C-alpha cells in the first residue's frame, strides 16, 4: 500500500502516555502528567452546568461566543494594558494545542524556518514539520536554563518565518526575563519574523514576578500571536478551551485553519470561562500562591532526599537532578524504575529534546493535593534508602 504521512507514521507515543500507562499498571502516584488532581472553581463549573441546561446547545459562532471574546479582550487590557478588539483580534479554540496547530498551519509554508527553544513541549516539532517548516533549535540546559544570546541570534536568518516561545516554559519552569524577551523582540523585528507565544501558564508565576507578554514589547503588537488557556487558568484541563489574540491580518488565516479543524468549542464552557476571567484579583493571587506553596513543599522534600532541585519560577513543574543520588541509569531508565519500584512516576527531561539531551534530570508535577505530594515523597525516601543500601 502507499505510505502514510511521514511525520506522524511511526511517531512514538508521547512520554506522558507511556509513563501514565506504566503508572496505572503499577498503581503509582503519577507526578508525571501535568494536570491538577482537583477540579477548578465551583462557581465556574456551575455556570457551565446552568448554561448547558438553559442552552442553546447548537453550533456557537465559529470565532467563539461574544461573551468569551469580550472577556479575553478585557483581560488583555486588565493585566497587560493591551488594547484588543474583541471582534477582529480574538479567536476561541478547542484548547491551546488546537490553537498551536491552527497558527502553525496558517503561518508556516514549506521551507520556512521556525526557531524553537529546547526543551520543547511535545507537539511543537511535529506540527512545524507537518507544515513543511524547518526547525532551528536553540538549547536551554538545566539547571540554569540560560538563554544564550549568540546561539539565539545565530538561529535567525532571512528564511526565519517565526519563533515559537513558551513563557512560562514547560518543562523548564523558566520565566523569561525582560532582557531575554527584548532580545527576542529585537531579532523578530530585525528579521521580519512572527512570534507564536504559548502563554498558557501566564497566571501561574511565583514570587511576585510579573508575566510579560512578548506582544507588549516594541514592534511586537502586529507580529505576535498570543495563546491563553482556561485549562491552566482555572484548573479545568478537561474543558479544552483556549483563546488566541492577534492582529487582524494574522488572526484571519488562523481563523480559517480553525474553521476547518474543529470549527467551534462547546458554548456552555465558553460562557463559563468568560465568567471566570472576570474574577477578582484575589482569585489570581490565590491560584499562584497555592501552587507556589506546593512547589515549595515538593522541592524541599526532594532536596531532603538528595535530589538537586532546579529553580522553578512558574508552571506546574519542578526539575530535579538525580546525579547526587548515585543511582545507575539515565533519566528514562530511572523514571521507569521509580514507577515500578518506588510507586512514584516522573517524566524524563530528555524526552523534551530533539536529540543529544541531558540525561540526569527528571520532571515532577506538583499541582496535586498536599497528601499526594507527601505520600510520593515518603515512597521515594523508602526507595532511595533501599537502593543506596543495596549499592553499599
């Protein structure tokens, strides 16, 4: 038979699925996959339930219900001072991954170069390749996750169509500094490049640091595409409601790609997210504050067990170096052994690199109940103690 598409044929199952299946098989505490283990605000969920009952439940507008598009525009103004026209500059998608797919399909043509920063969220590379784009990889290495100015500049050329930046960054838990963002903006302007900004963790930043959308920097308003996610902002990952903000000349082709992908997203969920975006500052402070406390709880526990814990400035994730533990094996092998032997699942950071990755770092998700984090630490402590004694 004729071959199927080369990008997806034979593409391995994502590391999240592999580790989650292993966690289920061995009844492990799963700190690998990035989602909370409690549902989001009850008032938002009740709003969705009421909207489902009262209806209508037919196709909502392709661009999204007016309430949510208006709320996204208002949030851009409220948090970042951005003046966004809700009718021409906001699109609702079925999650941020669909948004990424629409954007890349709409902006990238075969032969276009796209700058990507490793470690990568797993969908970036196949989406760029499927569009015919040529990835130009710039590497960040734990634990510092420092952006090399020369390496970034060298990745840009006259062939560069876009840079895709995840800020705050999964899995690195890095929040890009203003200086780093200024450098990216300067390169985008100099090479007439679009910026695809995956900012789904925009409200999950710790220690009082601000989120700085690349779109707010000089020269970037007309060339940036900004992605937000209700799944992250309201701990409702199963709803799959995302939103895109972009200038009209960029949003128009993105909306066409959306039209022929999902077309629309459940209206009741959209209306509930619109309600949620209007919550007071106390909600957003509690969201980041509660997750920062969980970060501290897990990070301190891992450090006490001998892990070398990397800084975590945002997101759901903390990265830890396993080298000080003196255990044999790379990060993939250790994550599998931890799942099977210790009953705790993490994700190997090497899975987020295209090749020649560091192999001694693992990623833990801390957006779980405190008792789950404590139980995981207890299991890890017992396992490490047993392994160390066995080696001795």
